[in-house]
């Protein structure tokens, strides 16, 4: 009988018992071409740029939420220290001057101390800002009143027969003044412009004038009618 131990197998065969291949040498990885490598590097660079852009955008949005812009339009997020210094300087600045109503003075005047039989007194209202700050004052006819009295008797009140009173607001600087004149026709009048028959007396009679502008009134100024 012949031997059968090496029957059917060549001398250089790599087969092992059980039909399994040898595992002594690892399998080689397929070689990557230079073109593929360039594509991979380009893709990685694009991803990095996108990540950096997202971080910058997120940081800008967060800064806008935390800081934003101040009223002057300057960025206050990154320059918070500078803005604090500016705010401190503003806080130490004296506030703008406010109108001192106690400084508003209203005075009355007449053009002569005594008037002849055919003369008509010219009555004047002066308003002066004696304060240290400018003031907005309504110097319209709606605020003016000329009142002439003789003792307790009210001879004339410009409000009694006033037509179409109007407002006129002016800004009076410190030391500035405004004046308004009215000619008195030496006649009496009454509330609601009721008819009056009597006339003011002359012959050396003394009268007193008081003028008013809004909440301010003058002292009395006297004159005589001959």
C-alpha cells in the first residue's frame, strides 16, 4: 500500500489543517492617492473656518446682549472701563439751570406823573427776569391785566372788555425784559363790559395803577388827572 499523508498537497502550499489560512503577516492597507489627501485637507480646513466663524458670531451676539450701544452710538461692551469714566465725568457735571420764578419781576409805569385835561395816560407793563437762569414766560394778552383804582373803587380793568386774548411764550434770558403799553382813554368800565355812565374825575384826582402778568403782579404806581 502507498502512503497518503501528503497526498494532494503541493510542497509550497499555505494551507493548514482545518482549511484555515495563515494569519502570521497583517494585511496591507490600500494606498491613498495624493488627490484624495488634498481633498481631505481642504475639507478639514473648511470645517475649521466654519467653527471659527460660528464662535465669532456667537461672541458678537453675546456682547450685544451684555453691552450693546450707548446713546452716543459708541460700543460699550469691550470698552466698559472707558464708558464708566465718561459716565462718572457726566455725573459730576452741574445740572442745567432751572428757571427761578422768584426772579421774575413785574413792574408798572406811566409816562407822566400828572396829565392835563386832554391828555391820556400811557400805561406800561414791564416783566424782567432777575434770576440766573432763562425762563419761558407767557407774555400774551391772555396773561395781562391793567387795573386802575381810586381808593377801594375799581375804575378800570382791562379784562372787562378784552377781545380775543392770545398767548405769546418768550424765553427771557437772565437780565432780559419785555414791555407792553396801553393807552387809557380815561373811561370807566365794568365786569362783562356792562355799560357805565359815569366818568373818572379830574381836577387833581389821584389814581393807582397795578399791572399783572399771569401769577405776577406789580406794586402800585400813582398818577393824577388834572
